[in-house]
C-alpha cells in the first residue's frame, strides 16, 4: 500500500473532491493517461480495512445504471443509449482511430500481468488492471475515451475508504460539446445516484446499517417510516417489521407487549433505543437533522410524553392519512426490504 496522506471524510456524506485529491497521489494510472483530463473526483463513504478494496471494485462493476433507483438516472441512461444507437456512437470500433487506442497497449509489464479485475455487468467499461489499492477501466466511443479509476485511500481513522475519479479525452469538437452538455447531469444526477447506490450496498454488505423495527399493521407507522426512508438517501436505515421472526430474535429480552408497544432503533454496534428516546438518534442520521436532534435531546421527558400521546392514538390518527398515501408508503418500505434481501442473497452466494 502506498504511503499517502489521509483525507478524513464524514461517513454518509457524499463529497466531490478537488482534482488535486487524485492528481497528487502516486497512482499508477498517471503513467497511462497523458492527454486525459480529470473531470471529477469523488470520495466514497465506504469505510473498510486494508484488504477490502476488491469488494468495492466488484460492487461497482456489478451495478446497472439503467436500473438505478433514481428515475432521473434511469431516464438519462436510456436516452443516452437510444441516441448512441441512433447515431452509431457505441458501435464496435467507433472509438478507434478517433482518440487514443486502448490503454491496454500502454500497460507496463507488471500491470499487464496483474489481474484485470471484474467485468462490468451492464456498464460499457473494459477493465484494465486491479492491484492492492487501484482499479482502472476504460470506455471508448465516438464522443470520447474515458477512464474510471478507483482508489483505496486512508481515511484518517486507521481504516480506508474509496475514491473515484473520472478521466476523459474528448474526441474532436463533437466530444468536447458532448462532455460540456452532460456536465450538469453528471454532477447533479448521475454520480450522486451512483454513489448513493454504492454506499448503501456497502453498508448492507458490511453490516453498517441502523435497524428500524416498526409495526407493519399500523398505517400511521408505515407512513412515517416511508417519509424517513425517502430522506435516508444514503441508505442507512433498514426497516424490519415487528411481526417478523427476525424482530423477535433482536428483541428477545423484551416481553411481547413491550416489543409491540413501541418502535425500536438498533445501531450497527447493537445499541438499542425505543420510543421517544430513539428519536434524537434517528434524526442524527438524516440530512440536516443534527440541529433538531440536539434540540429535542434537551427535553427527553417532553419528547417521550409526546411520542406516547401519538402512539396511544395512532389508530385514530391513521385515519387522517389518505389511503393512497398509505399504499405508497407500503410500496416504498417493501422496495427497501426487497433490495436489502437481494443484497443479502447476493452476499451469501458470493
């Protein structure tokens, strides 16, 4: 592992880094990309140990951008593929003779004999090399020659995290115009959606998730939970219905009435809080929720009393929520549960 300075990153916060964060590190990719422009550098909140880097590479390579949880991202990718097919941008050999030849021809001997890394499931990238702390893959078409670079960098706490860079060499005026046109979409839609998926799946695979145990027969509870999940864009929360056997195992020390009489929040370390006492910790996990969490934490008795008042009247309060909103809430919760179950199954197989 290279001797490099750490760049601390608050976990759960997606951060676009300055170009120097990539350019200043002694990556091997620098030997291959003369003439390429570093378009973007992003920090990934994927905390891990020294040897966890291949897991991150496989996670990113297995993604399908056209199946993103973001509707905007799915739409953008489908439009791009349709335009590319119509204009012949992505036909075999369409990138050759316009920009640089494949970077595999430039690989030094040690990288040529190193593993190339996993093939991409859906994205049109070809892997170049995979070493202890670096992975690179390339894409070439009529508009540009691009490189996706992943690095494994110290996080300042004794561990490591991912860093992603995108390098591009535009093919002529068409390529330059294309890259300029898609720049705002990359920064505001495509990359944030990709990074959310990676960070969410990384937490699911490493057990770094907060468990929210809720009453699946309570319409108000599900409506509130769905509201929280929509704001949990980085995927820290895993909903588990109190009616499921897994919930019984997690709350085995509680009587049935205690389990069903409240909602419960369990941290990745196993700490548990319930009812009103769990609200500050939950708010801490949400964007811009820290100030609200700090405020209500000063009044624990008042918060608990307010929570109990709502809990005792939840059946009546649920009538105020439109049935259509309850159905959407159920669908959103089920979508998160199915996604996490699929990840667990994939992890068991892998």
